[in-house]
C-alpha cells in the first residue's frame, strides 16, 4: 500500500512540476517547493535517492570547520 501511494504521489507531483512553468498554477495554494519535496520523498520511498542532488533536506550539508585559530593576525575586532 505504501508503494502504491508513493507511486501516485510521485506521478502527481512530477506532473505538477512539469506543468508549473509553461502554464499558470493549476492549483495556486500548492507551491513548487512543496511539490518538489513530495516528489523527492516519494522517489526515496520507491528506492531512488534524489536527496544527493539537492540540499532540500540538509542531510548532505557539511558541518562547518570548528577549529579555532589563535593567531593574532586572524582576529577581527568589531567596534
């Protein structure tokens, strides 16, 4: 049942994304970002990992470098 819902969600959101550019919004309260999020999650449920191509969900974000340099040349004083 989950697979069938994922297929329906992927098809509907994919069609919405394809028609979002050439014609005015067929359903104005659904944003393209929401349709993209639904499409990516449905494709993930079907076994296709599209999250590697986007930073939509933040799992691919690399953590900031937390090493602190104590070199006085690198110190910024904000006045």
